[in-house]
């Protein structure tokens, strides 16, 4: 999908928010001068300005239980010298606050000086529309949609006993100022719809859920076809769970579904390919560029340039345009994803993966949309080739040790495979393993690459950022399954 050129200038829009609005306590010339002074003699750094508007509406059993709106603004000033970082932030955009921040971050200099890194290259890419989703329709219209979702779910099946639904949106405007005079700006929409359904059959209750979203305006989620499909999928999963039996335990072959199961790849492998862990030597993939780290045919990329995807960014939070970074190609480790500081210290180019949760956080290397590319096998071939195994179509929660890559993931939808055929659905199945080992156990790779529906949020060092994941259907030669069958 291509995005039409916008008549809105991100720089002009953010200037109006940060410097030119009535009552502004900071003008652009003063901000530029203070940034120049603070970053003199540093290797790198920037002033990150942020304006964020957000909204959330939640319904439970036909009643709006919570509704909130919020507007926040502030700045983060960072100075980088060698491996050291000075960082200060404030929720007041004023000359006084910026002066205090400048005094704080310059302490990292301590009589030393560095060589200023070159500014990020400019980009004319526009990966999403500039419109503010909170201005797209009315709050009342969105609340009314949640009520319609509740009614539709109950009308679809008499076994529905509870419905939860929520709509959330934000609009983030950022501007980045550097000591070399470079300025970058971005206007970022983000919306999400979540639906949960509980069904009851003869006293047994089971649930199903579905979410979707991306970097576009609310109107798309309010389309009848979109939200009805989301309700239908939530209900389908709940009804599948009504018939589920206890999952068996033990070592068995695994077929992983396409799309959201890529979260296992993201957690168990993706974090280990971030530059900071590898520079410090704490990743299982440290010093392994050029070596085989996965089965033949496995190619993993991080791509922040996919239009309107939840994890995409026109520029990252340091001003670097995002890109498509091949991390593993045909099973061989080719590189890591990088922010500016770790790239400089490792002697490589930044990849546009410097991300932060907000102005109050310093950037670090983070994933955007991480996915495995496709092969040529079909799901039917994978199932037929499996004597006894598990077909894990969807995942719920999980835990991962980023340093070792060891993981435990709960399957929210899974089926037994017996003698090459899909059998009964199971509940309570968990997949247990280590990312580096799992990558070598991939036997078959499907052609059906899919991305998740737009629901991912990644946590690292106390910061959460929106991300995307994806993969084709995969067959693993063996993995430990934790089950509940006696």
C-alpha cells in the first residue's frame, strides 16, 4: 500500500505545537542555541520534543466502565560521549527547564571532548497519514460502537455470557533538534480495537479474544466489516476452547501457525539481535556474525518501513529513517539492529532502530516489525508429515530470558496432530525452549507469510513501544510441551 503525499508539514506542525502556540515559553532559536551549547564537544545527542494526545474507552457487559483522554508534552535532552550518556527530561517546555537540563547533561563531559557524529540522512518517506485519529469522528460515536459490538456478539450465539471491548488511540507529534542544526519531525497516529468474549455451555466457561489496529485513523476500525470480523474471531476462539481437552506433555513435533505466533521469534530471538546486548557481549548471538545460527532457509528481517503497520516509523526516535534490516539470511547471522550510539561504538551504520517510550526515556535499540520470510511448503504438507505433535495456531502470554533466549509461551489456540491429521483442540499447552536452539529445529517453512493484526507492545528495560511480528507457518522437529493432561 502506498501513502498519498500529505499537504501537512511535520516540521511546521510541530513548530506550531512547541514554539509558536500562544503562551509558549520556548522559542526555536533559543532551543537551538541551548542544544548547541549542551552538545558542544559531545559525540552525539539530541533534543527530543514530544506532544501526545491519547484516548481509551472500555466496555464490559453493555456498560462503559472507563473512558479517559489525556494530553502530555515534554522534552528529553541527551548528550553522548563515548559509552556514557547524560539524560534529563521535563514536562515543561520552557527556556528555564531546558537550561537546567543542559546543566545536568553536560556533566558527562568532565573536561573531555569527542567527535560529533554525522546527522541522520533526510527522508521524504511517509508511512502513514498525518491525521489525528482523535479528531476522526466523535467520542460518542466510538462509545456507541462498543455497545453495538456487545449486542452483535450476543446476537451471534446464545452461549455468550460476557463481552468486553475497548478502543484506544493516540497521536504523537515529535521533533528532534541536533547541535549540527539538523531538524526532523514526525506525526504518528495509532489505533487499536480489542474484543473479548466469554461463552458458557452446561456450566463450563471459556473465553476468546481478538485485537487489531495500526497507524491509521479510527474510521477503519469503525467499518462494520472490520469490527464484525473481530467479534466473529473472538467468538470462534471461545467456542473452540469449549471443546478443548487437556494438553499432553512431553517432547513432540510442533507446527506453528502464521502471523501472531511470530511473537515467539520476536521474544526468543529478536531481542538477542539488538545491538546493545551484542556490544556488551551478553547475547547468545554476540560475535557470531557470519556464522550459522538457524536452519537453512531461515531469513529474519526487521522492517520499520511497512506502511501503516503498528511497529512502523517514518523516522526513529533519534531521527534516523527506519529501514529493512536483514539479521539472519538463509540461516547465517548477517547483523544486528542498531541505534546511533551502539552502531558508532561497534563501527557499523545505524539501522533506524533507536526507540523510546516517551520524552522521559532515553533511546535504545528496539525492534519495529520483525518477521521471518517465507519458504515453499504448505500447511497441509507439514501436518501430513507429523506423526504426533501440536499445531499451535495462536499464543497468549509468555516469559523470556533475553540474555539466554530461554522461553515459556502459552498457546491460546492449539490442536493435537495425530498420524498426519489435525485432531482435538487442547488447552493449557505451553511451549518451552531456547531461541537459539529452536532456530536450528525448523524443518519446513511455509509460503504463507502473515503479519499480526496490530496488537503488539514490546517491553525492555521498563520501556514499552508498539511493534509488529510475523512469520509463515513453520514446522519444528521437536520442542518440549508443558501440558495439563494427567
